[in-house]
């Protein structure tokens, strides 16, 4: 049986929406490199973690670190950055997440 990853922070539903970002396109959670925990956004991590966030280094972009909040498929950073929708369920992702990409991923 596959275990569903837990999403931390102030989520508001089962699609990983949070109190900060809750449009129909805001359906991913990011596994933070610093703590190996999924959070919906950088603000959720900042408000609930007791340590500063760390970026994923480029050499680890092949690690599963993105969680689709629609089908709960885990994606590598490389796969996530190459698409605007989930390759498993075709749920659209928010392309504006790129505005915060440098908070999560090194080498932007």
C-alpha cells in the first residue's frame, strides 16, 4: 500500500491549498530540502517550521519534491519545472509559481 505524504502548514483542503494561495491552479506542495516535509508554500513553511528554508541544489533536481494536490503523485523537480500540468492527471499548475521559484530551487 502506498502511503500518502503528509502536508504541513495551514492547508484548507485536500488539494494542498493553503491560507496564502488557493486558486484552482495552486494545487502543489513542495517538499522542502531543509526538513524533508511537504508544505503548500514558502509562507506556510516560514510560519510553522522552526528553521529557515533551504533551496534544493541543482544536483538534486532528480529527487521527488513536488506533490500534485489533485492526484497526489510525487514529481521530481526537473519534471515539475518542464511542465504546466501534472503528467499523471493533467491538472493544471500555476505558472506564476515561477515567481517564487528562487525560494525553493537553487540556480534560477
